C-alpha cells in the first residue's frame, strides 16, 4: 500500500504541474490519493526528501520545478499569494522586497518581506526565507500587481514603499539605507500619491520622509508632503526616535529634530 501511495503521490504532483498548478494542501492530496491523512503525509514527506515538493507552511505544499531545486522551494513571491489566499489574509510584498520590484534594491534582501494585518511566524523552507511584518491600516494601503512565473503578486506602490521604509527603517538597515532607497525611488514617485500614502501612516513618518527626500534632492516630490505636514503635524518629531535628541538642530519645515546624520549610498 505504501509503494502504491508513493507512486500515486508522484503522479498527482506531476499532473498538477502539467496543468500549471504549483500549490496544494495536504487535504487536497489526501482526497486525490484516496488515502488516510497519515498515509498522505508519509507520501508527501518522501517527495519532499527527493526535493520534488516543499512545505513552507503547515498543511501547505508547493511543487519545486527543476530550476528551483537548489533553493529547495519556490521563491516566496511565487507562493505567498496563494498561501495568503488560503489563509484569507490581506498581504503585500513590502520594504526591500517591494524596492526590488521598483528597481530600487541597492542591497538584495536576505529574506522576503511581507506586510500583513496580524503577526505570523516567519517561513523557512530550504534556502527561502520570508518575514511577516504587521502593517496597520493595511486595507487602505495602495498596492499594485506584478507578474511572476506562477501568477501575480501584490506589491506596495513606489509611494507606499517610500512611506513604509521610513516607518520600518529598522527592518531595512537603518536611515542610510532608507535614504539610498528613496534616492533610487525618487523618479518614480508621484507627489500627490505620496501624500495619499502618508495618510495611511502616523504623521511623524511623513515628517521624516519629507526631510529624507530633500536630502536626496527629491525636493519637487516632497513639496506637497510638506504642506500635509504643516497642516497635520501637532508636535515636533525626532528623525531617529531611538536616539537622544538633546541639542539636536531643528528643521522648521518638517517640524523635525535632526538627531542623526544620514548618508545615502548613491
């Protein structure tokens, strides 16, 4: 029975791939094979040891085509959309992962960065890593689809990416890296859309973003944002919230205490 189950499992996976399907659940496999949950799990474990499938999340499997066998899994952006769909969760690829899509990845991210509505444990599957970062107001955040070899993935727009890298600077390597990304994104930023994106985040993020945009000579892109800050900033913010701002110079235009030196790697 075990041998028969193994043969059927391999044929099942091959049939899915030939139909262009690269994701399935353990219950999908169990039903197709007509075996018990334990027998299905055993058969899938055998295929995983052979590198034919991987399981980046409990009960969720991906088929690993030959070009990704060295990774031991599909790249994250090729299975995250289906995983989030099955979980019924809102998501988008953000931060350094989004910057890559917009041609602004000065440093290649070591893990996929996925913005979600509620916390979730990171994924490790073969050499593939994915971190989940909680983003408030995620339903209001502007995203756009990009094609992948396995479908489409949602990615933050350039404007959303600019806002997020400032707000989550500790996830992208600090303010120098943020400034580098902003300098590379600058030409793609729509000033009006930048204000709309800023409305989904705390006002201090906009204060820091505007200052950093001016630092990378994106003055025109930052101009409408400055009007937004003047109308909505109720208090002075610190450029680097975690550092002391005693004696720090004040930027009146952005209501910002400049308590850190920032150098973009451009």
